[in-house]
C-alpha cells in the first residue's frame, strides 16, 4: 500500500493543478465574450478525452504495466499545463485541454485500480474515502488560489504547470517493478459495464454533479455580476463539498447497506437541485447547492468504486474500475454542455429541472443495488 499511496499523492497534486486552471480559464473565456454553452463545451474536452481512452486502459495497463502507464500520463498532463501557461488563445487552450485529458485517463485508471485491488476487504470504504478526501481537498483548494494569492490568470497557469512538473518527478522516482501488474485476460471495461449497468449510471450522475458543473457554475456566477475571485469560489464550493463528504461516505459504506447509502445520496441531490431554481433571487444558494453537488456527487463515485471492490476480484478489478471511470467521465463530458445550454436557454429553473431528473434516475438506480 505504501507504493499505492505514492501514486495517490502524485494524482492528488495533478488534480489540484486541474482545479486551479479550470475555473480561471472558464472566467477568462467568459470575459472574452464566450457564452456559457461555449464555456461548457471547453470544460467538456478533458472528460471527452478520458472517456475515449478509458475503455482501452485495462489493456494498456496489461501491456505497459502500472508505472510506465502512469509516467506517460504525467508527461501528457505536463504538456497540457505548459500549453495553458505559454499561450493565450482559446484554440491552443483547447488543444492543451485535450492533451491533459489523455494523460488523466492513464493516471486515473492506474491509481483507482490499484486502490480497489489492494485495499483490505473490511476497510474498502475507509481507504477509498481517504483517497477521495485528498482529491476533494485538491478540488476545494484549487479554485480559491486566485483569491488566496491575489493573482490573475497567467500566474495561476504557471503555478499549475510547476505543480504538475513536481508530480512528474514523484512518478519518475517510483521503481518500475514496485507493483504487481494486471494479469492477462482480465475483464475489460465493456464486459464489466454490461455486468453492472445501473452502477455505471450512478457513476455517470456523480460525474455530472461533481465534475460537470464547476466551470459552468463559475461562468454563470460571473454573468450574474460576481468578480473573478467570487465566481471561482462558487466552483470551489463544489470542491469543499467533495472534500467534506468522501470519508463519511466511505465509512457509511463499511457500516450500512449500499442500497440505503446510495438512496440517501440521491435524495440529497434532488433537494439541492430543487433549491437551485431560486438561485437567481437568492445568490447564496449558488454556494449551498455547490457544496451538496460536490459532496454527494463525489460520494456517488466513491461508493461505486467500493461496490466494484465488492463485486469484482483480482483480474477483473481494473475493468470494473474502468467501467465506473467511464460512467463518471461521460457525466463530466455531458454535464458542462447540458448545464451550460440549460442555463443559457432556460436559466436557473431549467438547470434545476435537468438536475432533478438526473437525481430521480439516480434514485431508481440505487434501488437496484443488491443488499
């Protein structure tokens, strides 16, 4: 596990860099005249690239091994962040976002599969909760960097690039043969997804609520008149919620029936979605709903990974993890575009209806989880 935690540390640093740059780039695009739908499309790019590559990641891990795959992902992440820092045009930024998304696929599947495979069976919820709490802390801190440091767009982008370079150094220092490699013939992504399709649907909802609403929420807040620091902090509220809820969710998974925990999460999302309809008149709801979206949405993903560890063993774990990542990633791809379009054409009530429908779908999926 000590080697796995080193992977987790590097991944957490890269997530921090991602959470720093996403809202800042979104606000910069909005200030340049981009619509919320266009901002949403830009925010979709890294998740689109992850979604395209994740289905083949179990095969890549089997051929290259965990360490080599992880190092390749770090190099791609560094190239993407450097592109942000060195350019100032939306087209170049889009290219950097796509490159970083390819790297994220490698980092993500390698780390999650190792955690699911190596965690002690009676403490799977706690282990996954601790890891997701670290990621939540990164997501929470990143959007507040401009306000904490009192800096603008360009310094934040350079700081993110330097941070990713440090994480690359951590990855290079991990010995190539320090982990057991996935054996040939393990279950692939699609085979695992066919086995647990509704679990994939729950992961999709987690992706929409936690990863798909941050940049759009920041752009929407800026459109309501908030400055860069305040608008970015709306996305930060999503990260705060993610940070606060991961470990409690994991501990709940170790203690209570998974169906009960999933159902409670879905009901909380439904309540927050209804409350967002009034955000135009009560701006404080932007932060309150963000906390619930990030906390419960992130918890849904954590819970699906715990369920994967319960249902898949040994050889199939990488495939099961990749299936949940695929569902979460599709949510991260669809979420910004759908949310941006809903806000542009129907305002806060339209987005509330869209998210409420997804929360109801999550509740239906939760009822299918076996006791």
